[in-house]
């Protein structure tokens, strides 16, 4: 690992973009055609090196690609295989990150089985990860995005354990960044505790600087709720977190999603 003090931190963003529902109508908060340009404006403004997304349907990918495809590599497929079902996507800035290997697994008793559903989960759940080399620092690290089940407590706990085990094995000693929608309250739910016990740190707690209010991350198109439950997380192991921010995903007062936007700056190698 390199400790190059001149290397800039990696800028990370995670966003549950909220899947597109065809039954919505213009003027409704959930109407995707009106949310899409707001999401694009947020992505341009944040200009993150690493972008993790959840709940992305195949028809929504072009909206993300319009902003990111020119500069970022997209990794991940649908949770039902190929383009089918929701996607967790990793977008990695090409001129900053060299992709050494990447893969996807299912949060189930058969993690290599495409479309497998685990334990008491309501639906298929996945994790996409990439081992990369940071061109600026020379450091290698593992970047991952996931989305735990919203209904099954056993599936969340077992999914968290599977994430810890498989990402640890894939990292082979390299630092890890894991982000996404965990559908579990940080600090309370056993799924969070499993990952903390596995050596991960919650960026909200470990960041040297926290900007903005301490928001709950599922406003559901409502107002910001300071001190509310945080079900979206950025977790790290072997990295220093310089800053962390949770914001309502808005541009000009129009929401992009029902989930907050989380960003962090991490320093490859500094905490390894």
C-alpha cells in the first residue's frame, strides 16, 4: 500500500435512485421523468470518483450513463440476471481507478446462483464489487455496493455476514469500502452490528469532518429528519474517512429520490 500524502482523497457517492414506476403521473414526487434530470444534476455537481447506485432498472441506466459513461466504467447486472430486475451499479472513474477484477454475487445460501433468493428475503438481493488500483496513490482497494432485503430480518443478518466473509476474501488484505441501502437502522439493527464486528467502520461515525445535518436517510420525499434512522450507509475498513455528508437528493427543490444522497471522501492507504 502507498501512503502518498499528495494523492487526493477518493470522492464516493451512494444513492438509491428509486426505481421507475409506470403508474406515476406528472407532478407526483415519484414520477421518474421529472426525477431523472434532478438525479443527473446531482451527479454532475458531486462529480464523485466512485458512484454506487441501487434500485436501478434497465430502462433507467441511460439516464446514469448520459452523465457518467464518458468518464466512468459501469459494473453490474440485474439481480434476476442480465438486464432483468433491479441493478446495483458501480461507476468507477477510469482516469483515477484501474479495475483489476470485478464480480457480482447473490445474498443467498447459493451466492453464485444467478437469481437466487436467500433465507426469508422478499426478493433477490445482490452485491457488486471491484478490486481496483488507485492511480494517484498506487493503493489497491475493494469497492462494493449492495442492497439488503427490506422485509427479511434473517436475510439482512445473514446477508451482512456473507458480505463480510466474501468481501474479506476478495480483498485479500486490501482496504474495503462497502456502500448501499441496507434497510436496517445503523447502530441498532443486528445487520449493522455484524459488519461492525467484522471490522468495518461507519463513515458517519469515523469521519474526521461531518458536514450538514445528521439526517435520516429515508425521507420518502418528505422533509429532512435530523436524527432519523440511517438505513443507507458507507462503511470502510482500512481507510481513513476525511469527510461525510448526507443530503436530501434535491435540485431546485425537486427530489431525485426517496432516499438521501450520501457522500464521503476517503484516503486510500492512510488507514491501512
